């Protein structure tokens, strides 16, 4: 399953990227996010692995390519699913940045999540868009 979401943020691209990479920003803009812990590699570098902790689950992030300020590409592995996410940062002006997020779910493990992905595919897109909208609100404050 593949989809794309986007949002325009009224801040310069460097500010948006700084907030995107900051786990403290995620705590304030993503409901349930607790912390990010580097497991191996260099922070934010291609090949780095981190564990992401949420209220109800954990997942592992592997950075596939960090080509900032243009894009950030990573894989996310959870007990029940795996996906890649490419986040592109497009400056629209000196003080406006568009974030374009391309998600590709590659694996669904387990009966329930497979059913959800087939019957309610927009659930995943709505969750991603919700996070982007909350990130926009937080970053523009």
C-alpha cells in the first residue's frame, strides 16, 4: 500500500527540518510519542538505527538515506508491519515550506492488521495526515 500526504508550514525550511529531527518536537506534536533512542550508527546519518517508544508500542527506525535539506528516507519496523517513509522538504518561499511524505507499507503481519489494511486503507493515510497537521501547528507556534 502506497500513499502521499503533505502540508505547508509557515516557517523557513531549516527551521522545519530542525524540528523534524528533534525528538522533543515529536513529543509535543505526535500523540503517544515518548522518546527516540539511538541503537547504532551516527545520529541522523544513513544507516543509523533508533528505537522509537510510544505509549502503546515500539518500533525501529533505520535511516536509508539522509539527503537533507532535500529529503529524509527511512524504514520503520513494528511487530505487525513495516513501511518506508520518504519525507521531502520543499521551500516555497523564504518563510514557507512544504513537507511531502511518501509512505509505502511493505509488510503486514497478523490477521487483524491485514484485515484493517484491506477494509480501511485510508486509516493509515488519515493517521499520517493527522500527524503532519499536528506537526504544522507545533512548528508554527
